C-alpha cells in the first residue's frame, strides 16, 4: 500500500513539474537560458578563431589563476548574497576571504608570478559557484529558484565583463576601417569638447587623472552599490523587484556592441593622438583641434577596439544616475558624482567625442524606458517614449555619417539642434516615468517568510 502511494505521489509530482515548465514564464526563461548559452559558445568560437581565449575560458581560468578584476568578483558575490540571511552572508564572506588567503600563500610559497591581475577574487568566485551547488543539492521549490537567481545575478555581472572584452576583440578584427573623421567633423558642431576637457584634465595634474581613471575603471563596482541598495529587501521578501539596475546594465552591454559593428570608431586619442601611432591622422589631441576637411573612412590597426559610438561608459553612468535617484541623499550624491566624473574621464582621456556622449545618453534612456514599459505593460506613453528615443538615436548616427560637413560648417545651427534633441528625450523620459510612478499601485505588505535552513 505504501509503495503504491509513493508511486502515485511520484507521478503527481512529475506531472506538476512538467505543467510548471509549460507555463509561459518558465518557457521564456528556458529559452533565454538556451539563447544565452549559445551566445557565449558563439563568442568563444569567434575568439578562438582569432587566436584568443573566449569569455567561457577566461572565466573558468579565474577559478585558479589570478583574476583580472578582483573587486568586480567581490561585487558580484555581494549581489549574489542579497538572497541570503545575514548569518549566511557573514559565513560566505569569511569563506571567500579564507580561500583568497590560501591562494595568496600558495602563490607566495611556490613563487608564482602574476604578470597582470589581482591577488584576490578567486574566493568570491568559489563562493558563488558553491552556492550554485547548494541550490541544486540542498534547496527545493521557491528557495532553490531564489538562490539560483542570486547566483545567476552574480555570474551575469562577471560574464558581462568577459563578454564585453571578447566583443571588443571582434570589433578590432572585423572592422578594418573606422569612421572617426566623420564623427570628429560632426563634433565641431559641439565645439570639440574632448579637446577642451582633455586640456583641463592634463592641467589638473596626476591627482585629477588618478581620480577620473579610478571612476572610469570601477564603473561596475559603482553599479553594484546602487543595485545592492535596490535589492536590499530580497532576503526578507523572498523575491526580486520587477525592475532594477542590473537589468538595464546587461541590456546596454548586449545591444551596445552591435552598434559598434555598424558604426566603428576608435576615439580621439587613437585617431588624432599619439596612441594611434602611424595609424593616426596626426598627433593633434588634445592641443590642436583637427582642421575642417572632407571626411573619409580610414584604415586602422587590428588591436584597438572600435568601441566609441555610442559611449557605453556614459550609458552605464547615466543608468547609475537614474537608479540612484530614489535612494538616500548619499547615494544620490554618489550617482551624480559618478556620472559627472565618467563624462570627464571619457572626454578628458580622449576616449570619446562629444557626439558619442549625447548618443550614449539617448541610448540609455530609450533602453530604460523600454524595460520599464515591458515590465508594467506597454501603453501609449511607453511606445511613444521608446519610438521617439530610437528615432533620435538613429537620426544622430545618420547625421554623423552623412551630414558631418554641414554640421561643422554651421555649428550655431546644428550644435543647438543636437543639444535640444538630447534634452527633448530627457524631458520626455522624465514626463513618462512620472506618469508611470503616479499610476503605480501601492505595494502590498510583504508576507512573512518561513524560517530558512542556515548554511553550516
């Protein structure tokens, strides 16, 4: 009798599991997982084709070898820990630090040299992978799903970094000619801001340069801080918020490299500076703005990434600024500082033109509005915002490519037009989001979670 009942219960459980997987949400996530895996494999194959390891290999190497970005791995672990209790968080942090200490001692004992990379970070990655095993082997039901979401959130941040590095390699290998002369000519309409800010940054001395360099490099860590604030209630409510910064970050990183392939640009410091070597037009940046002449495509090396149009650092910093607006005063101040400092770094180091910057702002606002509209349900205001933002962004690219001389010859016409177009997208985004916030229903009180088993 007992065996029959067990058999019946087993069949019922299998049917319920199958029925759950037939739900649209489950099918959607399964499809996303398969597509993401195929995407990573395709990038790995492409990188191998050019004689370089791909994102999967680079990430796997960091389990043992010195990681390229230790702070990023710890930021990823912090994102994963939003689903844990405080006791589990302390244990996870202690385990990560302990593992890193062991790795440091082993490398010191065997005199293992680190040509490049951080001496810490392996422990954080081990903890993230360990919780993936715990989720599969020691959790069930909603708790398993929640923990796997936390692990996935942490791994997506580091995977996004590795994927971006591979994309940059692909752009340098597959786009032999760049469009910098077109963008630089169109940039005359904005007053050549990269040349101006570049001289200001050089005049600020090493302190100013080091501050901006740190802000520029640690953008993902700043995003993690804002995301941690947004996800601070996940452990108590046992669910993630419907929209948060990580979603926008990942979507920017997914769509941005596609624009690089369409509109390859290397930046002023390479096309018009000493860093470009004999490939550069001349050594002009930042002391002398390029003269006005008919632009044309120019060949460039197979090393420098074509990652200027749009400026994704500006896009990500804009996303940080937007998502920090609903935080406490200190977080709002930090978000504003990071945006201003990132703009200073992107222009002041000669990595971007002014035209890249405004395109990056429009790019982010369009993506952010699209994600929020997708989350709350598409309505007239959401469709209008996304359509208008996409139209302005495409108009920027078309005008940079086909009207650069007209823009440079009439800066008092096209300069204000570019600024007004950007401002109009910002205004429409603010008006649309305020409308959405006013229509949002008040959140229901969170259910009290059941006590969860602690990790020993």
